[in-house]
């Protein structure tokens, strides 16, 4: 896996863990994860071509 993919997975995990610890609203978590997943998909699509 490329380093960017590993970094994206780590970032998502860090956000989820942080939100679980701080008990932040699930909608905020969903929006953040969706944004990171979209960015990760974009990077993956660019590097794949």
C-alpha cells in the first residue's frame, strides 16, 4: 500500500478514536470520515492511472 493510503487509514482511525473518547456527535464523525474517504479515493484514483 502507498504511504498516503496508510496515512489516510491512520487519520480515520485517529478521528474515530478521538470522537469516541470525547463523545462527539456521530454526524460530525460521519462527515469527517466521508471527507477523508473521498480524499483517499481521489488520491488512489490518481496514482492508479
